[in-house]
C-alpha cells in the first residue's frame, strides 16, 4: 500500500476503524517471511526512526552488544517487546538463527515502516520473523519458551499497572531459565516521588505520574513479586540517555 493511498484511507476512515484495520493486517500476517519492496523516498521520510527516540545506530547496536555479553546465542528464541520499526531488531534478526526473532508492538505504522523500509535496507527480507501488533502484551499469541526477552525503553512510557500486565504475561512465556531484560528511568533514593527528574547523560526530564516515567527500584520488586517473578537491578549498561537495566526471571529459577 503506497504512502499517498494510506494517507487517503486514513483521512476518510474513523480512527478506531482505521486502527482496527491496521491491527488486522498485521495480525493476519504475523508469522512467516516478511517481504515487500522498500518505501519510496516519501515513505522513507516517515520519521519512524525519530518516533522511537532517534539514536538509531547507537541504541540498536547497543542492544545486541549487551545481550551478547549476557550470553545470547544464535539458537535462542528471543522476544523483542516494543520492537517498533526494528531499531534493535535488524541486528538481532541478522544474528539469530532464522525464525528465532519474535517482536510485538502497539503501533502498526512503526511495524510497517520496519517491514517496508528497514528490513530491505539491511538485506533481511528473506529472513523469517514473527511479529504481532498488540497493545495488551499478549505474548502467548507468539508462543512460549522464550530464552531471552528485551523491553528497551518500554517501561519508561508506562504506568505501573501496565508494567504489571506485561510482567504477568511475560511469566507465562519465559522458559524455565529464561531472562527478561527491561530498561527504566531510575529515581534512586526516592527523592523525586512528586517532582520531575533530569537525567544525565541525555538531559531527559521524567516524571512520577506521566510519560516519560521514573521509578524507584522497590516498585519493580513489588511488581515482580505480584507477577511471580524475581528481579535484579543490573544498572548502567551504557545507555546514552541513562536508562538503567533490570533483569527478571521466573521465581522458580532463582
């Protein structure tokens, strides 16, 4: 579907119906090879790289490098939570054995940009990946037994009750020894429970009650307990905007 045609359809379609149409299109083709031609010059200017926060090359490569340090292997099944337009995905898809990359995101537009622009750009249109457009963290629809899961800059945009939904559902699909890595903006010591916090490096301002959020560590300890998981504060992983890393495991794996 060309960009101009897409904009025309979007302009004349009620938002709820248009969103449902986008989700249906992605869900019906969620499993299998992802092909298609690259976006044209107009499509390439959609701004999907900025929509996921920019720093495309730096943060994309950082995700792969970090997971390799944590023992990621090509045979592992990996779930990319909030995969967007595959900023980290293009590196992970290339590294993993064909078919071992699974992604989920709430935005059909970002998934389309990844499919039509980024996969061809990185020479990955012949790879098999499994992608689901879903905003309820229904990971079970992609299977179970995941060895590694990653949510990079997802919790920083979510209230705690949505994070709890994510963790409860993640506990259902992790393998016995599986690990779920997730980043967040940290409020050490709880000094900003009702005030903004400016993070360095990066200069991002976060808030206790609106997006982008910051949290104290004990919030995640409580959420993990409720979800039947354990959580460990990993801390600094060289994120350019100072997001910190957590690792969750099934409580039985401690």
